[in-house]
């Protein structure tokens, strides 16, 4: 265990004066064997590389950068930027406002209130909770569970299971074979792109919105709802899309 005792002041008055100073930022650099790390800062910049034990970081404002982490990772930041890459342990991220750029992760739980999220090459499970966030996920294989209020989620080259709900957000997904989609929304829009000749099975429903699909199938309409149940042309590539929205639009192309 390392303890830092910064003896800059001798009284409360001196300490108050010290806090008002705008001198050079304090920089602490530690090199040595990997060990469990727990950090709590008000403001600053944290950079951690090549760790193999548990990491826990909590900060009000600043930036956190993690690379090549093998142990569990928990990052809490109120405002700022988070970047993480090559993380093989479970990842937990809580960000109120800012930007997160993540690459090559395993199982992850991410909660962001507002800002931007970019994820590339995630293998495993992702629990994603967002309020007003522009999210982009590329090259994911596994299970994504979504709980979103508004904002957008753009998925490219997705394979696995996509489930959850959005209130009024946009979900766009480029779907690969062997994918199961189970989504709901109040007024959000769903855009799905499937491979040519996918033979995808569709189960789509809306009360007051619209459904737009290829000519392979037709939309059943009544005074209270619109729905589609059936399979697109082509050999089955094990794709199932179930999407229900009260007031939104569902597009499959």
C-alpha cells in the first residue's frame, strides 16, 4: 500500500490559501509490478497500462485512460473522457456527461447519462444503459441488452442477441447471420439491415406508427394496428427480428 502525505500547509487558513493557488498540476508516476489499484480524485488525468489486477477509479472531472488490463475494471467519472482498450476482465463504466471510446473489450456494463459512446470489437455481453447518448458499436459478437430513453444506437457488423427497450431513441443495426433481435419502444425508430437473401423471420408490430419492409412480405393493417409475421426470401441464415413500437417506425431492408 502506498500513502501520499502532502505536507504543504500547517493550518486551515494556510490550506485555504493553498487551494487558491494555480501552480503546476501535481503529477504522480508509479512504475512497478501490477497490483490492485483504487484511486479517488476530484480532478485530473489518470493513465494506467499493463495491469493484471482489479482497478477501481472514481473522479469528478478529468480523463481516464486504460490499456491492456486483465483484471476487473470499474471506472466512475462525473464529467470528462474515458478511453479503454484491450481489456479482458469484466468492465464497468459509469459516466454522467462526456465521451467514452472503448476497443477490444470483454463482458461490460456501461451507464452514460449524456454524451458520446464508441465501442469497437467487443466479444461477450454488453449491458448498455443510456439517457441522451449517441452510441456507436462496431464489430460486436455476443449479447447486447439495451435500456435507453432517447439518443441513438448505431450497430455495425453485429452478431448475437440484441434485446431491450428504448423510449424515443433511434436504433440502427446492420445484422449478420445467426442473430436474434427482441426490441420494444414507445416512439423510437428501428432500422434493420439484413444480408441479401437472408431468409430472416420478421415479427413486427406497431399501434400508431409505420412498418416498412421489402416486397417479399406484406403489412397487415387494421383500425388499431399494423403487423408483419413471416420470412423474407432466401435460405435461412438464422436471423430473427422481433420489434414492437407503439408510435414509432420499423424499417427492414
